[in-house]
C-alpha cells in the first residue's frame, strides 16, 4: 500500500510540474505580437506580414484552450480578424492552435523553437510536408 501511495504521489507531482510549465508558456505569450518573419523550408516567405498581428489573451490552461485573434490587412477588405484557440503541451514545447477559417476549424501542431519575453517562434509541417517557421516579436 505504501508503494502505491508513493507512485500516486510521484505521478501527481509530475502532472502538476508539467502543467505549470505549460501555464508558464501561456503566461509568457499573453499580449500582442507582430509577425517578424515566416520561412518555408528555410526560405523567407516574400509575402508582406508587416501589418499582421497575433493577440494571445490571458487565460488559465486548467479551464481549457486559450482564446486569441490573428489580425491582418486585406487590400480589398481592410482589417480582417480571425479567432483561434491555443494551448501548450509537453512542458511548453508543443503549441496546438485551432484556427477558425471560413467557419471550419483547422488544427495545427507546432514545435516551439524559441520563447522569451520579446520573441516567440515555432515550426509546423504544412500540407505539402514543408517546414513552416513563424517568428513573432512582442508589440
């Protein structure tokens, strides 16, 4: 019985420790972030991302996925905003985003490359198997 109690206590500690790293990653991300660059298979994407912004709202991971907004400027429509939800897993190393695109939710999973108070970047695999790296800077 004592061994079972120790195992349960150990697993609970690991769970809380992992959740706290995921929550710390969310806390660091809160706020507005500008798109600094996007690369596809190591080549800079030539699209203009200078007006694009991600807003990550404050939340508690224990209450579910966190809300956010992606804002861009469309030359014909003006400012366009898309909502998304996000969460971290794997001790803050994996970013999962669910984007609402034309009424359809698209889920992507990315690997965190860098996360500091002023920079955030992640990589994900595109539909054609290409590596897409998105880098943001804090606004």
